[in-house]
C-alpha cells in the first residue's frame, strides 16, 4: 500500500495509507436541486516575477483549463472574486482581462459564470461616494459587456467613505439602477478582509443585516441573491429566512456549508464558495445525490470535506487562497505551486501537511499518486526525507462506492 508522509508542527514525520480516489461521475444533465458556484483562483506563469507588489502574469491556458474543469462537473464559476486574489496580488488590468477571457470561455461551453464587480481600480484610498458609485458602474458595465453576470463585491472604498447606513442605501440604489440584469450582492466578513469592518453601516451583524435587507427590498427585481461570507451559520439562516422569494441565499460560509446547503426543511442555501474550487468533484457528486433525493449520500460525500475546508480557511482566513492553489497543484491542474504576489509562501509546511492529510481522508485528492509524489517532492526540497517517516496504523479513509455516486 502506498503511504503518504505527513509533517507535524514539531518537525516529526509520520505516514498514513494513501487513499484511492472516490469513483465520482460527472453529471449527464444540469444540476437541479441547488445552484452552486466555485470561486476560482488564478494560475500564474511559474517563471514570472511572482513576488509581492509585482503585476500579475497569468498562465491563461492553465487558468482557463481550471474553469473548464469546474464547468465539466456541472458547477458554475464565480470569477474575479477574492479567491482570484482581488486586492491580494491580482491587479486591475489582470482582473479585466480575466473577466473577458472567462466570459468568452463560458460562452464557448455554455458554462454558468458570474464575476466580481468592485471599486479596486481606483488609484486613491480616500474617495467620495460619487466616485464609489462611478467606479462600481465602470466595472459593472465591463462585466455586462463581456457577457458575464455580476456580483457586487463589498468595497473597501465604500467602507471608508460611508458615514451611515443611508450611504450604503444610496450607493447600492444607484448602482443597482444601472444594472441591465439582476445581480448578486456580497457581504464579506472581517475574517476575510479586516478593512470591511462596519460594512452596511454597523459592526452589529443584525443591524447591518437589516440595512442589507432594506437594500434588497427596495430593488428586489434587480437582486437575484446575496452571498454571505460571515462564517456565522446562524446569521446566514436568519437573513435567508427574511429574503424575498425572488432572492437566493448563496452561502459563502466555508466552515458550515454542508448543513447550510442541505437546509432545515423550510429553506436552504445555494453556494458560492472558494472551497468548491478545491472540491468540484465532491460538490458535484453531493448535489447529484440531492437531485436523486438521497440526502444521506449527500452527507456521506460532502460531510468529510468540511474539516478540510476549515483547515484551508483557518486564521488568518484571508490566506485561504494558498490552500486552494496548493490543492490545485496536488491534483494536477497546474505545473507549479506558484501564486501571484508570492502568496504561495503564506502558509507553513505543517499547515499544508494537514491539508494533505484531510484531503486524503475526505476523497479530495483527484489523482492520489500524483498528489503524494508532488507533496513528497516539496518535503524533499525543504530538507526533509519522506522515506524516513514511521508508518502509522492503518486508518479509515473516506471513500464513496461507485454505486452511491449518482449520475
């Protein structure tokens, strides 16, 4: 049996059995019971100057191939979002090109696509509300002209410029009026971006939620849903239950998505998750199970992945992109573990080892032999000998028999 070497925080090496890849099948028809988007990352050229502060040099072939991978599993792609390193290495010029290229790629295969609309191309940090509105509209029109749906991302500029909840109401009212099709609103918590503290006019989530709901109610025909990324399941359910029937709740809770997507019998969340960029086959198979009315299979497939996602998104949460790119590399979707802005160095080797361990245990290694070889090469590069690991007792690993994965 092939073993997988793991690295503890104290430098100790151990070995566990390498699990086989689950027998997931790609869907033969569109997913029906839930709408699910994977917030995809970008792949840089491995030989580029991927150091902090340098413009992003994207490997477009690998980046777009990853999006086709997501679409092939029946999921939609949420692009140019924080997973793609908006405000953390992906500059405005690269963001615009990413949106244009992804929209063309989605159109070529009929893939679902929404893209982030923000104000991050503004040169100055301190701007007026009018400048925020104009900046949102510029990016909105580019997204729409490219043929993509829009997600109005939380704006750092708006967080700095707003003085009250009324300022948020005004900005969103004017931007929504300029949209040619319904958009998704985005509420990003401070775990993902500390600069968004007090968004929607309050540090109290209940007061902020009231403002958000008022914004939606005022222009319900212009809002198709809201992505909540507060990592607070109770808050999400509270807002979900108060949404108008025309608006979906897209969970952005990478800690509790299994129960939120399953629902409570009266309502459920759809998904717009960075975690699903690393778990497209698992997410697809789980939703296929829901489509077939088998909620038990849904939990067997997706349940074990939540611990992996919690590790990827561990504090400081905004470095979760490193784990997404790391898993992409392990699974053979890019030739090098590189990220724009040097962000591949944002997590320690023991942190990455725990990701490997949990991915192995949850069926998230698409090509286990390749993943093990690449991980062991990384350990060797850092002066560690994978062969020196002492074998651990065999442990039960998550596996889903083929007959339980419904196409």
